[in-house]
C-alpha cells in the first residue's frame, strides 16, 4: 500500500497591517511596495536634515502600498491628501501621485505611505 506524501512547504506567515485605533485591516503583505534603502538624511534638503545626520543609520518609518478601495481621497480623484482609516477616521499616512521621499532617503513614486506607528503588524 502506497501512501501519498505531501511535500513539506514552509509557508511563511502572511503579514497584515491593522489600524491601531479600531483594528480594521488596512493593508497586507501583498499590497506593500518594497523600495531600495536610501542613504539616509544626506539625501534630504539641507534644512530638513537633523544636526547629527551623518551618525544615523537610515530607517524606514513607513510602508508604501498600492492604492486601495478604502482610500477615499484617492477614489475622489485627489492628487495628494491624507490617508484616513475608513473605520475610525484616524490619520494613517498620506499619498501623492507625484511621489514623496521615504525617511530612509529614497524617492517613491507614486507614493501611498502608511506610517508604521499608526498601524499594528501581525501575522496570520
């Protein structure tokens, strides 16, 4: 008697992002747009730099995602605006079709930016 062996697949848990205020799902790992790590604050205009910018390692404080249906300002045809949670109206980030600069220094175009401190990251 032969038994069919199932191939062992090490499926990585999927990451979802929820609004910290109302826990509504606002993004998933599939909707995140990765970007190349920038060179930090030396990429920013002089007046936007911190005094000790050369000592800091660039870190992304936000995730960039694809435009989604819950983004009302995008659906209304705005070219740039805030991203508000559809459940509780908390500000989660912003978007700009012309692009914006990540905190790591990389320019992302178009940009739909969700601030990491406004969402909880969990695995399913």
